[in-house]
């Protein structure tokens, strides 16, 4: 580590790239794209160094969550906000995903549309800087700045460069995310004041974790427990809403299919691959750690929503005809698995969620790249018009086959690793969850094969009559994804080990029994109500 | 054999087909047909040679269970108490026997495929898939960890899917492939849940250090390593609901792979694939993986009599059902497919009653004669220009003498007279007489299956090869070329002789496979296995079984060769009128599943699409109706004016600043 501020470097590099773009004349499209790709590649190298460091060195800090590459500086002393960065086994591979998927996104930026290319690439780079910031911030206010900061460039990218339906889609997206974000800000302030009351003027996650919120268990009734409505509960709900929207979990998902349908390909790859993972990451790092009491009380509801996402997403994917919408709902179903793993609050489950975050990012980026290629060739995304592409595009078929198998979680691909670990974790919470998740796996093979075979097999159709196979450059983008899907399926050890390094700390924090507990009993409550009148 | 030798040899068995698959698939199309033929067959040949080396090593070792386990690499380590899986392989008598069939019969079928696929432009792809199948199957039988076994299990399903849908421009092939794959996924999920149940519940009393008193409380092992599971299987409870549930889930996995009721409907459709695929995957090897699975997990099934009894009943039930359906199918490959289903039902019955070695014996001999029947059928299909309807054939025995004789050998072996099936089927039915649920009730049903087998086997032979040609194509049929005949002849030789050799000198009672495999099933940790019948009951059973087979054959010959017996009048009776229709329509299982499962799921999806999202969207409609100003701004955004999007930037910044100031102000 040598004292070099690696995390500041990976944070600033994309932002610096965005600045450099501003001095390049707007007509030099090749140069603009070249610089963007170079910056993205350099970022991948830096992140690789950081991930390697996390895997090979031991974490520092005696806090509940040991971190690597920690940087700490004062930021707004008056309110105790600090510039506190760090990375651990949970965020390391998500950082890698972020950098890797962004590089692919940069590679597929079409050079032909020179119009406003500079703005496009600049906004993309800013978005990457913001997502990087989200992943490495250990100060809640800093985290919030990046969380909001991530939305601004994405919003412009969607509003300017989306297709004809972008108006409605962007509106939905903004209403959802603003609603979520504002409530989260209030919750952050609540946490700050709680700490202040305890004598800590801080937004720092590590300090907040060492002074946990008072926990109230629910009102115990026979067969069930009623969650108590404490301020901590409201604060958790605010965080949960922001994260659940971003993840997204059903029923907060309706912005996603519309948005994915209208987003341009590079933005879509980055959005689906990385941005949607931020909700899952937020749940792990902030949701279950800061709010262990409310999480435990709401655990049945949270896992139910996760299962709902899995099954609802799957059923919707089964009934769509637009390729992008199929993939969008498939994505919701897969993200439901990640949520299920997190809310099992079991070490296998959370390990599985971290592994699945990485793996799903790879798979979904691949799916959208394939859809992009097919749409560009045939001019349609309607599965009813497609068919016979295997004959015309044998190389695309090979890559798409691997990606499809990853998406349906075939054992031996990376999709299986996360799913089976998550099912194991969910089973230990409640056996039925694993069975329902298994139903999701079954439906996944149905809707993925329906899509894959619908596009690839059958007789050649009118729109697929004259299409050309992948160009070398396109193959170069898809090949690493296909290779990773197989490689991480037969050798997931590096990912699992790094995740397993950090996850026990999160499981301990999420275990509410560690904290002081106030238990209102039924008698207690009835006594209160008797006094009231 | 030490662990490193085992790792090396097993690694080679896995590597050769995998390399062959990669070579054929990636550079095969460039280097041309000759390269593909060579790479595709030599890779399997090399794997077969390595398997022979392993076989000799196992055979040469001391008696007893020769199990060697080796770790190739760590798959996933999530820390103590959590999921820890390494890529382990195990070599013992059971996996060697499987490997011999997989690579040996596989090699013959690959050689045959050189001829069969000669004119197909996708031959490189074909050999790539076929090699990948051999790799998957080898991985499945070598796996010594449940996760790795599941990976092999799924890889087998994948290669089956790819090969069923090989002619992907045919809609029917595409749908058949999808159906096969999804049925397999049902099995996969069942296996995964079984694995989870084992992982959570398997426990052992930790070893006690010397000179210390230990509490002796069992501790959870949290492992999926197969040797560990088998060693501590009794910790799951003997006959407990838990182990019964685990075994039922394992059995569901086995049923999906082995096309047993109620997960059998994919196998007949799988005949959409090229005929060598049917021979290799849907007769000789893949579909018997379920038998292997139960035999491999015998330590668990020994402890779960209810689950074992269910397995035996399902096996025998499928044997009857498939035999009944096979009676009236008209597609030559489908008849053989149903006969496969029926024969595997018998194997499943055998492993269900604990006669594991008898089940594997039937597996071995069935692999020979069923591959033979399929390859011979492939020659027929080639000769009559891709016609598969037996009503359009007939009289082929004089036109394709070698194929006809080989097919006759195969039919006799299948029906259980003189050749292979006589030994294995009577052997396992002998076990059925005195073991298993409701014995001898299921045994009597099994005798009935013998009659059915003789009937449909010789209906097929008679209709296809005897009588007068019933179409122009059949009239002009001619014998296939050498590369497609030799594998058939070799398999005919094996079908005819293997039983006699393994059973020498008597046709019933203990055989060499018994002696070879029984150490596996009686190794420490296994429960009691089925008892063999005494000598005279055994002889009696053998005679009864043989008689029933001959009755079946004789009736078939009278109906379909000599035509002096016409069953149509008998079947027109009111009580029996329904039978032919049920048989012809495969007992309406496809229609039933379509009505009960597929259509409702699709309808639910469509319904949700119409209702779900709009309802969940409604609150946002409310918001946007109120904020009409909002939306007008958004419309203007699309004009791309700087001030419009600047205003949004400002909005965010303002919200954020207010928040910070609020925080700062309140903090003071």
C-alpha cells in the first residue's frame, strides 16, 4: 500500500478523464472515444491492483468491519463529516465489476454518432467516478453525495441519448429515485443526531457501528411477532426504500423495464451491470449493519419481497416479446436472488449474494450486449420476428449460448455458484425459501431458453436473412464475458475467498442479539394501553 | 492406486474428450471434415485406452472396495462451517464400470457417426457436442463431491439439449430440446435441495483424543464430499423422515435423467436428434445416470426403505407403462425409445430393491444391445432416405442382410432369449422374487414386462424387416457402408457373447459383475443389500422368465410375421376398446402436462403482464398527473436546450444543499 492513496486515485481517474475530454475538439470522435477507453482501461488496472491487495493482505482497523486501503481526512469538521475511504472483501469484487463493465460500455460507444459524443463520454466517466465513490465511501454523508452524484450523469445520459420513449421512462426513474434518496437523507440525518446525542459528532460508518441504535424486538404474540414502529425502524425503512428502488425489488421495480428499453447500449450495459448492484451493496454495507434490529423484525417481509421479485420477474420475463424487456425482467428475478441471500442474514447467503452481484453483472452485461448486436443487425427486438440466427451468426451463437447458460444458472457456470450458495443460506432461514427459489431457477431455464431459441433456432426469417456474423471487435467485447462465465463457474475460489474474508463481520453486526435489547411483551403493551385513557 | 495416479488418470479421461470437443468446435470448421473425424474419434479412443489402464489397475489391486479419491483443485471455500467444495474425483469399481461403457460404447458410436454424419454440414459441431457429452458423463461418474456431481449432471443435460436440438432449423427439434432441458432442470433442483439437506444435517461424533473423556455429542460436518456423506449417512437417521425425503429428492433427480414416470415425457421427443445421439445418450449412457446415482448413493437408500420402495415401484411402473406404449408406436426410433424407458425401469426397480449389482449388470448389457438396436435403426433410416415410420418399411431383411441379422440379435437380447437380456433381466427379476416391497407382487408384474418386451421387440423386427416392402424407398434400400456396419457388428457380438462370458458356466446365479461390484455395495457404511435367491427358486424363476419372454416373442411372430393371429377383433371388445388408443397416444401424458402445467403458467404470465405492472405503476401515474408542470419540463428536455437540463442540475444541488445546511444548522 506504501501510503499511496490508491482509492483516491481510482476515484479521481475517471473524473480527470472527463476533464481531459473537455479540451479535445468535439469533432475528433476517434480521439474522444480513444481517451475514454484508455481511461477506462487504466481504471481497470488500478482496480486490479487494489483487488489483488485486498486478496493478499490482511485488513486493518479493529472496528467491526476491517478495511483495506483506508484513507481518512476531515471534510466538513463542523458537522463531523469526513473523507473516509476504504475497501473490503464485499466491495472489492464489485469495484472490479464496476471498472470492467464500464470498460466494455466504453468499447461499445458508437463512434458514428459524433454529435455530442464528448458530452456522452464525459457523463459516462462521471457516472463511473460516482459509482466508484459509492463503493468506497465509509462516511454516510460522503456516500450520499456519491449516491446522488451517480444519478445526475445517468439522468442526462438517459434524457439526451435514449430512444423515443425516454421521456416517460426518465420521468418514472426520477420520481422513484428522488423519492428514495430524499428519505434516505433524512434517515442519515437521524443517525447523525443519534450519534450526536451519544457524544459523537459524526457521519462515519465505523463510529456509528460502534454505537448501535437501541434495539426493540417486536411485540411477541403467539405464532407471530409484530414489528415495533421505532424511529430506528423508520430510518431503516427510508434506507431500504432507496436501496429497494435501486435494486430493484418488486413492487418498486416498474421504472426498470421502461428505462432499460429506452437506454442507449453503452449506458444500458453500465446501468444493468453496475448501477443496479448499488442497491444490493447498500443493503449489505449499511442496511443490515446499522439496522440489525429492524432488519430482524422485518426479515419475513424482506425475504418475501425477495421471493416475490424472483417469481414475479420470472413470470413477466416469460410473457414478454421484446428482447430488452425479457432481459429486464430476468434481471429483476436474478436480483431477487441477491436480495434473498442478503436477507437470509446467513453467512452462506451473504457470501452468495456478493458472488452473485459480480456474476450477475457479467451475465446481464453480456445479455444486453447480445441484444444490442442483434437489434443493430436486424432492426427489431421482437422475438416473434426473429429466428434462425445460429445459421447466420455462428460466433454470436457460441457467446450467446454461454451467456444464456450463465443466466439460467447451469451448474458449471458462474450463475450457479451464487445461486446455490444463496439457496443454502435461505434454506437455513426457512426451508420453503430454497424451494421457491428452486422454482425460480426452473422458470429461468424456461424463459431464457424461450428467448435464446427464439432468436437463434428455427428457420431463417425475413429480418435475419442478410445479417453478418460478429465483427472482430464485437467478438473481442463478448469473449471475455463468456470466458469469465465459464471460468468463475469452474473456479470461483478467488471470488469466494475474498468475500468470505469480510462477510463474517457483517453477519455478526446483523445479529441483533449482540445489541442491548428492549423487549415489550404483550402484557407490557396492554399495560400501556390501560394506562392511556 | 495412489491419489496422484488416480488424479492423473482421471484427469486424462476428462481432458481428452474436452480437448476433442474444443478442437472440433473451434477449429474443426476451418480444418475440414478429415480433421474433425480424426480428432472426434481419437479423443474418445484415447479416453478409452486410459480407462482400460484404470480398469487393469483396479482389477489387479487387492479385493475389497478399491476407492481412491483425489482432489484436483479447490472450488469454493467460504470458511469453516460454511460451504467448502473441492473438485474431487473418485475411482472405484462402480465408476470404472461406468467409464468402460461410456468410453467403449462411446467410441463405437463415434466411429459410426463418421459415416452417419458424412453428408451433414454441421459435422464439426456434432463431434464437438458428442465429445463434450463424453466429458460430462465421465465427470458425473468420477465426481466425489456432490456439487461436482451436480455440475457433471447438468453438463450431461446440456449436451443432451444441444444434440437433441442439433438440427435447429426444425421447430420440433427445438421444442424437444427445450422440453428435455427443462425436465432435467427439475432434477437438478431436486438434487440441489437434497444436497442442502445433507449439508445442513450431516453430523458425526468428533474423534476423541486419547486419554480424554469426550462428551460424544455429534457435531454438524457441513460437507458435501461423497465419501464423508456415505461414511456418516446413518447420522441422517435410519428410516427417518429426513433421510426418506433426501432419498426421494435424489430419486426425483434420477427419474428426470432416466426418463421415469412422471418425468418421462422428454425421452420420446428426444429422438429428434441424430440417431447416433439416441444410441449414445438416450439409450446407452445418459439415461442410465439415474441408475448410477441411486447405486452411488446406496448407503443412503439402504437406510430409507420407504424411498427405496417408492423407487422400485416407480421403476416397475415405468417398465410396464413404457412397454405398453411401445406396442403401438409407429416411429422406429420411438419404439426403441420406449423400450429403453422400459428397460431402465427394470434397472431402477433393481436398485430400488437393493439389488445394485443386478441393476448395473442390466445397465452394462443393455448398453450393448440398445446401442446396437439404435445404430442398426440408423442404418435402416439411412437406407430408406430418412423415413422413420415402420409402416413404410418391411422386407428389408433381404436388402440389408448384415443389419437385419444384427437387429435380430439385438431384438433377441432385448426380449431376453439366448442373448444379453436373458441374463441380466432374469438376474434382477430373481432378486425381485424375494426382495423389495410387496414381493413377489412386483415380480409378477416384472414377468408381465417380459411378455410385453417380447411383443414389442418382435413387432418392431417383424414390421421393419420381414414381409414385403411397403414403400418405394424400402424397395430400393441397400446395405450401409463399412464404417457404419462394423460398430453394429461389434455391438452385436458383445450383445450375443457378453452375457455368456460374464455368466459362465451357468445362466443364472452369481456373475462376474456381481463379484466385481459387490465390494462397493458392501463396503463399510452400507446397509444390507438384496439377498440372491436360493439355487432352485433361482432356476424356477429363470425358467418362468424365459418362458414369458418366449410367449411374448411367439405371439409377436404370429401377429406380425406369419399374420395368422389378428388381435384387432379382440381389441374391439367394449372392455378393451380403449387400450389401443391409450397406447398410441402415450397415455395422454403430453396433453395432461400441457393442460395442467404449461398453459396455466403461460396464462398466469400473460395475466400478470396485463395487470401486475400497471397496478404497481398506478401511484406513479398519480404523482405525474399532479406534477404536470414537471412533465412539461421533461418534454422540453428533449429539445436539448441547456437551460432545461441545467434547471435539473440545480434542482438536485438545491435539494442536497438544503439537506446539508439543515444538518449543519441542527448540529450546532
